[in-house]
């Protein structure tokens, strides 16, 4: 998979979801209410968890319906901004890996928006994680997001492709 294919939402499912021993969720945009892509991601995590530990970033935790008792670890910190500062996907992956090492877990399943999941898979591999990527990730954008680049593919594609250069230079992709 390459960054352009990934940014277009054309990712490949990898591995058998039944083999996962932990779920790692990544928010997309900033909205967390009913109908938002983050709510869709939270529901996908809850449907798939089947008793496995869950690690998500704080923004995605806000999208879980009801309380967040089902989440085992929340990655705190500001969401990524236009300059790439904040927790972001990399920060979530780093903390998820630490959680996995502490709890003797080895097969993470990544849950993210379809245009985002391919890069997450590449970054997870960079960290030495053998990630499972399920089929059927939500394709919805966050039209009301404070992160302009998550509002539509028109904004997402150039930022994702351009940002991949910076991530490579930082050793994060």
C-alpha cells in the first residue's frame, strides 16, 4: 500500500480479526455526536471488541455512547493541529504499543476512518506492530470538524500526501 492509495480510502484488509488481542482506535476529525464518523468508529470498536482491551485517543473516547468504562486506556493530549502538533495517530500508536508490552499483547486490530487506516497500518509497521486491519471501515468525513483537512477528501488528500513527507523525515512513516 502507498500513501496515495491510502489517502483515497483504498486500503487492504490485513489478517484475521479473530486473531487480535487488542483494539486500537484512532479518531478522525473532531465531532463526536450521533452520526459523526467518530461515533461510527466507536460503535465499530464496541461491536468488535468481544472482551478484548481497547485503547483510543481522548477525542474518540468522547464518541463512545454512554460511559467509557469499556475503554482500557485513553491516550490524553491535544488533538493534532494544522502544524502536526498534538497526539495524532503516532502518539496513539506509541501509547498503544506501551500498553501492549505492559499487558503481554501482540496482535492489535486498528480501527480508523477508511482514508486514514492505510497510513496507520504503515505507521504501526514502522513501530514493529503486526497490525490487523479489518474491512469495512467508515468512509464518512467530518464536515463540521475543527480540523479542516478531515472535512472532505478535497482537503484530506493534499494534506495527507504532503504530511507523509514530514512524517518520513521524522521517522514516523
